[in-house]
């Protein structure tokens, strides 16, 4: 059982994953609506996600470094404010160009949330407890995705994409209040290493493999799930029905997280991650071949189960690789590298769809990427710092 402090910290820090998923999922749901309103090609629609990922990559590194320099709590507050105010502005975008510009700044704040939140948990908890809490914090991603799915299912027709964006900004005030109760585990240091100094101190072949693993995880996740509602719609479902199916598929994420958390301490973390990545790859291939409602929901649910479990496990594996003075910077840098995959994945899908490449072939590409990520993880250490 977790202590009351661990439970409270988990609930507060979990909001980082909740808001991140709420935003990413909602973007995937409004992409078809924006595409229809502004008559965008699939490649242009892919840029809606890609520009967010560019901002997230820069935000992950920038806020990760800020967490080491100015404290985890301060960095979390700043990233949430930037994200929420940006989304409010996004709702009033007059055209496609302004949408891209504002979305970049939303991505900055969004990208800073997760590495700083993971660093905060890693500072306060060690060993198996650290891994379990990091995975359970990541399970809030599923909650955020479910909320976005339900909002889209219930209000997409009546509120449109602008109204849905405004709804996402409303709970932020509550999150800011509860985050004010957090306390950093370490005082703000009088001196912190520069980004270059952190890279020189920590870079080795294992860090390179960790970056490759993050790249494959985010390439596959964002490439597949940002386009999921659109893919469901192309298979003969209405947009609203596709949102409903996405709710079902998203529910499968929760047992994936819970099983991964339970396995911590029983199996080495990297083996849990490898198993989930292989399961995701096989499920991606099967989902690409699915052509009726039953198989689409079955393999979509398995894809969701394994892919998000892998995501949670790599988050559990990363912060403990680094000492506290480098932890925020290097966790942010790893996720920043991963965000490059989040840029390439959605753009690649849009590019291929515009050239009439079928979904089954596209998902074979994701299967190969997932297998590469699983292989690279074979050489990662299970190093959960006890400091």
C-alpha cells in the first residue's frame, strides 16, 4: 500500500499527464473538423500535429532545464499556464496559419509538463515504488484521453472545435491551486550545470539507445493515435461513431498501465518494456489488417493496451538514470528527442495517405519501428537511483 503522501503526490502530479492527454486527444478529434472547415489536404492536417510536437520537443528540453535551475514546482506552474492560455487563444484562430503559430506555443507548455512531473516523482521516491508511481502517474493519460473522447462524442456537433478547446482550459485553475501545495525534494541549487555540461557528464551509448527508444515510442504512438479518429471514419464510421469507438479503445489503456505497475519489482523494467513494445508491434500489424467493426475494436484495444503500457514503462525507466542535478535536463532531453518521432509520425501518415498508401501498409511501418525500439531496449540498464 502507498503512504498518504505518495497517494496525494500521485494524484496531484498525475494532472500533468491528464492535461497532456486531454490536449493531444482533443487535437486528434478536432483534426477532421478543422480539415473540413478549412478544406485542408491530409499533409496539411498532419502539420497540425507536427507543429505541436515541434513545440513539445523544445518545451521538454527548455522546461527540463528550467526544472533543474528554478525548481520542479516553478517549472510545472509555468508550463501549465503557457499551455492553458495558449489553448484559449487557439480557440479564436482566424485561419490555418494562425492555428499553426499558436499551436506551437501550446506545444511548448505541453512538452514541459511531463519531463518535469516525472522528475518531481523521481526526486521524492526511489526503487520499485518510484517505478510504480511513474507508471500509475502515466495512467492519468488514459483518463485525460477518455475525457477528451467523451467531450468530443457529446459536444463536437453542438460546440464545434472552438468550443471544445475552450472547455479544456476550464479545469486549469483547479490544477494550479492543488499544485501550489507541492514542495520540491531538493532546494534550488546555487549552481546548475549547463545543458552542454549535463550532456558531457551523462552521454554514453546507453543514453543514445535510450533516445532511440524514446524516438520509436513516440513515432509509433503519435503516428497511430493522432490519426485514429480519422482512420475510423475512413472505414465507414461517422465521425461521432468514430469518437465512440475511440472511447472503447482508450479504456483498454488502463489495464495495460495497471499490469505494468504490478510487474514492477517482479520483472526487470526493461523486460516489461520490451514485452509491451513487441505486443504493440503485433497489434499494430493486426489493426492495419482489420476491416470490420469487431476486429477494428479488438486489435485497436490491444494496440492501446500495449502501446500505453510501453509508454508508461519507458517513463519509469528514464529519470532514475540520472543524478538529481542532471535529472530534469536529461529527462527533458530524452523526451525532446522522442518528440522528433511525434513530429515525423503524423506527418508521414498524412504524406502516405495523400499518395493513396493504404492503412495496412502504414501500420507495417509502425510495427517495424516498434520492433526496433524493443531491440534497442535490450541494452538499457535497470538503473533506478537510490539517491
